[in-house]
C-alpha cells in the first residue's frame, strides 16, 4: 500500500457545510475541493451515509476523498437526516425520505459554482445500496455510480432473510444501528441546539428489528428499495464491486445480467471494505475509480469500457483457517454475463456419494443438532481473523454428506452453484443448509459456498406455505456465487443440514428430513473452461491511499471472536466482541469510543433455546462535554412468536437523561 500525499491539484477542505432541504432541515457535509474549483469547476462525487463523518467514518473518508479531490473532483461526504450533525430523525433504512433528500442534495451539488453540473455517487454497504436506489430515481445530474458491497434485493440478499430463513445478522445489525442512531451531534458544529437535537433522536429512537421482524415475507416493505424489481429504472452507468469474503457479492453478477445500461463488475478476495483499504490483498481501487469517473464525468477515453465486463479473482484451494493474509489465485474475465461458455455440470447425489451417473434410488434421513454451523464464521466478514469458516469436518460429521471421487484434474467454477433435492420432512416447518466443500488430500474440509432454504418458502418468498409432513417435494437451493479452483486430488462434498447456527434462526421444531437420492437430487456446478484472454489481463496497480491524518489513538481497539461450550447444560455460544478503542480526532478535538458484544447461544436439541444478546456502549467527549449511550437487546422465541426486549440509556456527564424500554412480541410467519 502506498500513501500518496501529493496530487495534480492542490485541495482545500471544508470541515462542515450545510445543505438546506425544502422542509427547512439541514444536512451536514464535509467537502474536499481543488483550490481553484470555483474558477475551474469540476465534477462532484457524493457519498451519502448515516455514519457520522466527524468520527465513525473519519479515517476511511480521509484516506479516500482527498485523493479523488486531488485528481480533479469535488468530493462531498454527507450525513443523512438524523445522523451526525444533520437535522431530523433516522427512523429506518432506505426510506422514501432518504431518497428524496438525496435528490435534493444532488441538485444542490450540481448548482454550486465549483461543480460542472455532473455528479457521481459512490458508497459501500448502506452507501452502495442508496447509490443504486437513487440512480433508479434518475436525478438529471447523476451520470454514474460506484456501488460496493451492496445488493439489489433487500429481502433475500441483505442482513434480514436468506432463502426465507431469518438471518441472525438482522438482530446484530439492528442493535448496532439502535446504538449508533442514538448518539449526539457535536456541539462544535450544532451549537447550542445539540441538546435539543439529541433529545429528539432519543425520544424517537426506533428499535429497527421490530419493523424487520414484522415483515417476514418478501412484501412491499422489502420491494421498496430493491432495484431488482425493475432494473430498467437505472440509466446511469454502474460499476458494481464485491469481495468473496463479503456477504453481498451475489448482487454483482445479478446487476450485470439485469441492468440494461452501461455496467461493469469486479469481485476480488476482499471482505466488507473498500478494496484500497481492505485487510486482505488491497488493490489500486482509487486509481480504478479515477478511470471510471474520468470516463463518465469528464468524457475522457480511459479505455475502461473497452475492457471485459466482469473481472473476478479466481481463488485457489487453501487450507481452511479463521483468517487469511493472502488468497492465492489469478484474475479472470468474462466479456459478458451470464457467460455463454459456462455451463452447469451435474453431479448426482447417490447412496455412495457424488457421481456423474444417477445410480440407484434411495431414501436417506437426517436430523441435525441445532449447533451445526458453529464453524461457519461471520455472515459478512470484514477481513479480520476469526471471521472466516474454519475446517468443516466437525460440521460435516453432523450433516448428510455426499462426496465425489478424487478429481483427476483441477476444476474451476465461476457462478452460483445450485443443488436440487427431492425432499420430505416430518414437520410443517423446516429449514435446510447446503454447503459446498472441497475435501483436500490432507482431509481438511474447506467451505467453498453455501445456501439456505426455509422449506415453507420453497415456491415463493412472498407467499410461503407450510409443508405437508411426509409429502415429497422438489426444491432448488441456490448457493452463494463463487470463483474457485478445486485442486487435483481433492474431493467435492455436498453437505446438507437442518440447522445453521449462528447464521440463521432455527425452525420452531427440530425436523427430520428425508432426501431421495439417485436421479432425483443433484449438484449443478458452474464449470468455467479456461480462456486465453485471462492471461492478457493487465495487473491492477498497487493500492494508493491518501494520508491518514488527524487521528490519535488514546486506547487501542480489540476484536475477539470465540465459541464457548457449557458442559453443564450443553449450551453453545458464538461470541463477537468489537472494541473500537478510544480515538481523538485532532482536527476538531472530538474523542469517540464504541464497544459492542454479540452473544448467540443455543442448546443442541432445543431450537427454542436460541437466544441473541447484543450490548453496545458509545461515548463522545471534548473537554467538559461528555456523553454516553448504553443499549442492550435480547431476542428469544417460542414456537409461535419472536420476543425482543431492549433498553436504551443516555447520559450527559454522569447524569441519566433518558431511559427507554421496549418489550416486543411478533408472531412467527412460517419462519
């Protein structure tokens, strides 16, 4: 990684600029501009988030936006309504209000004397989501976007539901935002109004998981903001980026297949991070973005649109471990997507394993312990050690497994593997997890991909129907997209389980499934033939970042991920502890601190023992001004309803100024 501190253009920073909205509210923005932009206007790049540009994303922003500004862009980092120093209240994610405000922000940017009138939008995660959503609204000034680690489908491919199963990150992320949204504005910007603004946020604090649990089907709540409902709404050019360690990468090939306008896709080995500052194998993402922005906002022929549409890091086989510093592989490309050269190769599930031929028919039954999944790692890794799936042999031993014979040659796959199962269950509600693993010659089992399916959602996420116990169904489980090379001598393994904790909330009853094997059940593997064009791909440059300045660590942060087994009552717990440390932002003197712990526990034979507890503590101070927010949320479930209990406390100095409690019960709806 190279720190680049000098650029073609000298820049100036505006620590805070107010963007007025039509309803009288103001949004807080931080700007980086070429010093002569008023005399020589430049295109603008907007990043629009609820994450507090004064502290929470300060480090990422300072490593990114000055670099782009120094190469001739006006960079505008905006805190959306109800976050940071911006007015109002943040009630939920991706609301119509959020999009409407963004349209006003883009129009305001385009009118500024330092802007040519052309605007791009960039963002990761939430910012990647709303980049797509705002592009679908077609503001005239918005010409192109870069969307990183985002999705086109809010129901099936976000933190909420996966294959119709309740994703436990729904609770984890909801609790994170529960704490984040209650943090105060900075008096240095908000002035004497800070306390009134904070009180408004606290009095209107929303337990986001309550709304998300009330929509267990793919209804209009989730269709709003899901651009897959009509890709043709987006006419701006789209560059979609993902990482194989990330939880959102499936959207990249879907966007390439669905968007009618100009588009490119890039997937590397990274986790949930911008690729130039990723923990794993950072690359020259800022230089790549400049090529994109120069093409679409400055009308320069950088050659970027003449290159293949889809470029991915094809990963080699590696020993499974909880984190990686390197993932061997190579860049490969496809001129279009879906690729006409990639065909699904069938492998039949038989009584003796995976086979090219269907073999005889058999009926195999299975019931998993509820603790299957403890080796899964995090649903959405950021690249830290402890987040990746470990050796799957303990999970495989508690699953229904089908192995191929050793491969006689290297086998490369690109795309989404699918597994078709002829299946029945003995309960009206059941879920399955299907894992695709590579069993290396050493015996280690590497998870390559996986997918979940709530069997009541077998035909529709919008209109689920309970199972008829004992009835045979054909279901199709789509696994996460992958680019992977199975090594010569390895075996391909399909592992099927009826639980996957802590990734997914369990069914209300432990269900036994029966899989009919032979011609009725198969793995469809997207085998990619070698392409000579891969060898001609130019390498990406090494990662550049702007200097990280203005940050002083007063106390170092610490991350811890652990699995605990209580041998007295058999409870197994997956624990994630994220201490972000204490940091002073020396440009303005704000001191910030955040510590959070998630504990997800369950007993092997009792799905109703599932429990999630999330605790967060955040602090902000400067001199005599000190504030603190504490939150605790616990989720359990009976056979018929989910139960969430939460408490939020806010302190000014040592004085408790607000304490609010929630006790929410939501009926289970085929989940």
